[in-house]
């Protein structure tokens, strides 16, 4: 804890599965061995030796060889330089860091305790998917800020579209890793506080204000402005048609009113629809443009009514919607960032354009940022229950998406971070060091927090290097 009450964010516990039911999974190391750790002790397993975990009531049953044991929770720790794969009944996944499994009344609860920059690289690979470096670097800063803002305000990290898509190791492409590495630890702040760094695929040529979309208090860094770069997006204009009966049936199911007609009531200054009137036989109901779009997208898919920047026309039993953009349009446009990068703009210039009156800051310092760790849920359901509330959803450039509720999150809790880091020293050539216990020895090189041994080495006159450290935690450090 520093003198200004700032504490380093190391890990956070999250709820992981939502409405998904996973009665059983299999976990094994991708290479080498891993440690299976529980309150009853530890077991070491080699490559190819799977551990079966099953939910039994409020306990986890683990099957190792011919032994079955029931526990409250269990954690899997890969050896340094390796990772874990997880199998469900119909899918395979691989993750850096550790996995923790617990049991709930709805099945298994799975946490991936992952180094921050590995998480950011996977999000960039999942959400952005374009081939320019500066746009990807801007996306890395935004993804990191978005996640840490949620953590600082007591929110959960999830791996689905309602938060940020996190696909584990398979989505952390070389380009995404490079973007995360080159911006490691960097976040966006406004007056010393993390911003709510929302983003979408395309804004239709003009960014939207958070007030118009979510009815929330105006934020100075999320104002509406013209965006000529986004006008080159493949979503610069679109048309969607639907039969009158189908649309009315979908709106009736969403809003509990037998809809007979719809009418646009109010447009914002940028052309986005602020409110829509649903007319029934004897009554009517007014809904926001955001709620109207979300209801339509839930029934017809995310590529139906792609934004609230649209016009509507009904003729001969068919509605025709003509619009611009894809997503809510607030904050960074991924396609706009891409074309800014192609025009030679740097990632900092891209961030300046989309988030006015903000500053770049390295929250964790050059060393500790590479080792910041967070916990996030994996294998979360693609359906969204009433419990699945959080930050405003985002729309990505690549990958399939089911549009969730577009609701601005309400944050109040604050946590702090640590800036003061203990120093270590050493001058013996090729002297091995190890970090074996995260709680007891978490200060090496400014907060290395690994549970498995880490060996460090150097040749005469050169810095120590981390050997066998997962992903891009391999780097030079000075001791």
C-alpha cells in the first residue's frame, strides 16, 4: 500500500458460468506437468493424463487414476512455460495461467487466473481481428482499460459478448500479442481515474454520446463527433427488411404489448433514434431506441438492426430499415481505428480522437505490468440471464455475435493499486532463483506472482532473463 492509499490489483474472484450447465469437464497440461491443488493436498500429473472433474451437489468430485475425491474447490497449476487445456462434452479450450473449478447448484464454476497481458492479447485477437498494428495497439489499451475499470468497480470479468470476448490461447494471435506487448500496462484515464472505455465495430460516420444511447450522465470523453474514417467501413450503410407480422410478433414477445404498429418518436441531433412508440389495440408503449434495437437483434440476430442510426418505412406488409454503423457507436470505432491506422495515425492519436480529454498512463509500471494477474470466467453461456449485468456490451469486427442487453453499468465501489515495489538484487552468474509461493514471495522483479517455480539466469555482464515463463512474460529484467 502506498502513501496515497493505492494498492496493486493482483487477482479478483468472479462468477463464471451464468446460466450454462457444465456437469463435467476434463483438464490436462498442454505439455510437461501440472499440479492439482486442493485443501487435501497436491497431485502432480504429466502430459496426456487427464483429470475428470464432476459437479456433485455443492462439491467437486475429482477422478485421479482409480481414486475419487470430493472437494469444495480445486485448482490446476501448469508448470512454467506450459498451459492447460479444458475439454467439455462438445468443445476444447486452452488457457494460459491457472484454472480453478468450484461447484454450484447449476454445475461447475470455472475461473481462469490469467496474466493481464495474455488476457489483453486474447481479447484483441477475439474482438479486433484486423491486420494493422496501430489500430490493434489502440484496441489493446481500450480492452485493458475496459477490464480494469470493471475490476476497480467490483464487477465481474466474463468471456462472452456481454463483456469482452476472451477466447483463451487460440485467439491470442502473433499480431494481438505484439499489440499487447507494445502497450503493456497502458490505460486511459480522465483526471487520474480509469475511463469507461466502451467501443463498437462501426459508428456510421459519427460517434454517439453515452447520454443518447444509455441515458446516463454525460461523460466528457464520450461526446458525439463526426468520424470520416468510419465512413469507409463495410457497415457505412446497410438495409434490412422484415415482414410486418414477424416484427410485430417479436416486439410483442419482448415488451408484453400486442403490437399493431410502430412509430419513430424522437431522433437525436446525430440522427440516432432516441424513442419508438409501439401501438397496440387499446394502448401504446414508448421504448428507447436502444431497447428497440436490442429486442429486434435478440429475435433476428445481430446483423438485422445493426445500430440505432436508422430510418424505417412500412409498405405492403414489409418494413424496410436503412441505417449506418454496427453497434452502439459510443467510443472507439474498430473500423474507424483501422482506417486511421492505414492513414498513418499512431495508436495514441487514435485514442485521442475517440476519447477526448483523456491521458495515457502506465498504471503498474514497466515491470509489474507484465505480471499483473486477473481472474475471469470461461465457458460462459451465450444466453444472458437477468443476473448477467455489467459494463455496456461491445460489438466486434470479427466473429459471430448475439447482441445482449445494451445497458450502461452503474459503478460505485473503488479499489486501489500498489505502486511501491520491493527491490531485489543479485550478481552471481547463472545463479538460479525461484518463486514457489505467491503469498510468501510475490515481490521478485516488481511483483512476479507465479505458483510454479521460475528459474532466472544470466551470462556474465548481461541482465537476468526469465526462463520458462508463459507467453510474453518472457523478457529482460534487471536485478
